[in-house]
């Protein structure tokens, strides 16, 4: 079984991790959502109780 030369594979591994750790996180963190979430109202709405017969 032939042995692989580690020189090109190490360079590919190194550059791929370099891209994963430097370029991609910047692009992901720069992503903005089209609609920013809004805070819910602090005032509670009045709910009416159920008046169903439980029999």
C-alpha cells in the first residue's frame, strides 16, 4: 500500500482551517436579519375565564 506524501495534504488542511477560522465567522457574524425582533408588551391582556360546564 503506497504512502501519501504529507506535504500537500498538510497545506490543504492548514489553509482550509485558516479559511474556516478567519473568513467564514466574519461573514456569518455580519449577517443581519430582515426583521429585528420586537420586545413583547409589558402590559398583560385581560383574559376571560372559561365558563364551560365540566360534567
